[in-house]
C-alpha cells in the first residue's frame, strides 16, 4: 500500500461519513446572551439603586430585570428594528389619516414599558427612591430596545409642563399616567390611556426655537388655557402617533407653548399633516416626522410669551432620560463584550485573560459604571427637589451629564464592537444597533454646544448652582490626591469665566469627570475608583480606550461588570 493509500488513523477527521458530509464542528463560540437577569447580573446597578434610595424596590427591579433579559423580550427588539414604521397619508377611500403602522413587536415593547409605569411612576407614586426606581427600570428596558423609549420619555416628561395649566391637566393627566397602552388612532376622549409627543424645531432655526415661524391665532379669548389655531411647519415631530404634542408657536404676545391633540373635540381630525417620516441612521423602530400645521387646534400652556420656560420643564426631563439611555447603551455594550471575551479563545488563551484585552474591557467597564453612578445620583436629586442643594445640583449637573455621558457613548459602542470582532458587525448581533443608536442622545434634546451653553445659563441665572456642584464633588476630598489636585485646578479655572463660551467644552468635560470621580471614590470598589482617577484625571498620553496604567486591577473591574451566563 502506497503512502497515498494508507489507511487513516482511527481518530482522523478523514474517516467514515465525516469525510463526505461534515465540514466542521462549531466550537469556540459564546452562547447567546439571553435568559439572564439584567438586575442580578449588574453589580453596579444593584449598589446604585440601594445607595440612591431604591432599596425598597429591589424585588420590583429584580422582576423587571428577569423580564428584560428574557429571550422573547430581547427578540422583540430585533424584530422592531428589522421592520421600519410605514406611513400612510390616506386610507383607501381617500380620507386623510396620517397613520404610522408599526410592527407588533414595537407595540409589545410599548405595552411592557407603559404597563410597568416607565412613563408615570414618579408622578403617581412620588417619594423616596421614586425617580431612582424608575431610572433603574428604564435603564434595563432601554438595553433591550432604545428607539421606542422616545415616546415613553416624552409622555413621562410632559407632566411638569402640562401641570402649569391646571384645566388641561385635569383633562389629560389621568390618561397620560394610566399604566396601559392604547395605540389606536382615535380621539383621546375615547381612550383610557394616551401618549404625548413634542414638536419644537423648525427648518430655519433648529435648536434656536426663538426663530420659529409657526403662528398661533386665537380662536376666541386669548391667554393661558385658551384655544388657538396653529399655522406653520415642524421639522421634527417626534413619535407622530402620540395622542397630543407640546408645540412651540408665535402667539401675539411672543413664543408660547401649546398642547395640540391629534383630533379635535368634535371628533374630526385635527389639521396637522405629516409630510414624511425621517430616514434616520439609527433609532429605527421609532417614527420621527416632518409636519405642516394647517390651522391645527391647540390650547396654550403656561403664560403667553413664556413658551421656552414652559416647555423646558419637559426638555429637562427628556435630557435626564438621554443620560439614562446612553448609560444603558454603554452597559449593554460592556455586557456583550465581556460575555463574548469570557467564552472566546484566541492564540491559546481566553480573550478575557489576555492583558491587552483586559485593558480595553476594564476601561469600557469604568466608563459604563461612571455614567451609571452619575445618572443615578441625579435621579436621587430629582426625588428630593424640596431640598435646595438637590434642586441646584440637578439644575447644573443635568446639562453637564447629558453632554458628557451621551457624547462618550459612540466611541464606547465602537470599541465594544471591536472586542467582538467581525461577528460584532453582523446585523444579527445587537452591536450594530447599539452603534447606530449611540449618537442619537448626544444630538437630540440639545446637542453638545447647547448643553454647554445651558450650563453657563444655569450658572449665570443661579450662581449657587456652581457652588452646589462643587460642594457635592468635594464630598470625596482627602481620599485621592489625584482627585484633590484635579478638583482644585477646576475650581481655580472658574475664577474667571468671561470667555466661558470659548472654553465651555473643556470646562464641562472636567466638571463631568470631577463628579464621576467623586461618586466612584465615595461609592465604588477601590479598584474601580483608583483606575478611574489614574486614567481620567491624569494624562497618560492615550486618548482611546485601553490606556489604563500598569498596576490597574483589571481582572476585578471586568469580573464586576461581566454577566456570568453559560
């Protein structure tokens, strides 16, 4: 027998039917990250909930974490994003309907959110830890699918503005706060629950809403609570299937805020007409639109000419939810990356055991935990607005946090995707969705420059806000010399803010880092706090993730952040 004809060894892959039919075995692949509890597998979230006042809600949070991590729930997010909303101007008989059709998975996600009070709980059950509990649940739910959270957020955030007009609040509030979901395109008078959207920006102004050209004509009497007809356009109408919208328009007395329903009281369709849906790079499951208002009936909310101060009550809450959403995106990215690297091997070792990968994973985990710590601290401040320090802190720390956390998310999403490699780019993985979603919160509800200018506005209007911010940050003084130096230099640089607009990004960057460092020093394990201060407060020459200095306890940081599944 020649060498070519030699009989294969018994354990050779070239024996029997395997030679003819089996190409390979699937090995060295992680199991799907599903059927796990998002609360139980997130140590930082558990600690933050307890620390900030939601310890009494642990059972509720654990139950919601189990629902959010269920494979069927996770699948809803994929299906909602695989099936874009479809817009129809008219029905088949020629009636104008302005209807957006969503995949059933979108409606199921909305039902879960609203039945669990993600739009209502701090208003219906205020008290210790109400905002913290709601933020924790929103944080977990947003990890499943972020886009549909837009109408959930706006419905939640509308309450402070609508309450400025008591007669409108009496008509709408009970239905806004109902823990049920009714997606039907019918008058709000025929529904037990409603959702609220927002229409502020126009083509010529964007963030400069005072440039709005939409006009409000009084139907009869003028002033707060009175009916007007709106004529103009809106460049962004978020979630056009909501039952009513807070809208800015120019009344005779100046830019004012209005509540504009989809239907008139007589049951006829209100003449605001969707022109088209926005073709967005991310946020796919949610519909955003352009619309023209052709005499749309609306009621003035708040004082005439005080539209921005009135609607800013809503905007402040939507900005807070942007912080939660971006923090959630980071957390899901870390969960996916650490889970993958825990199961995947390359070059003879598991990825999670390889030093350079440890540096990257630990750095990503630090960013995620710092974002969560900041966000949950603001949630506690919102729960205690009767305390002056908490009120002042929330006023200044919200635009700072919205700016920093949301702006850090896109590169964080990319780096987590790179940890997974080529599989992380595939659309059957959640990573492309996290990456496409990552810029949204940074741009919407006021982009980075707008947040920096709002920070300046807060300091100019209430100088005590800056004092409250530094008083809170200083709670960590005396523990870490690097932090003490960083905070002292930052405070010194605020001695003269005459050119604040030019230097705003640098100052707000460092404000965010100072607050995150303070919170981690006071509350996180020493490995986390030490690594954060070493990598964020001292220059080590590296700008990308994966630049933690030698001596960092990366293994401890990664272990804390990794969901142990499979």
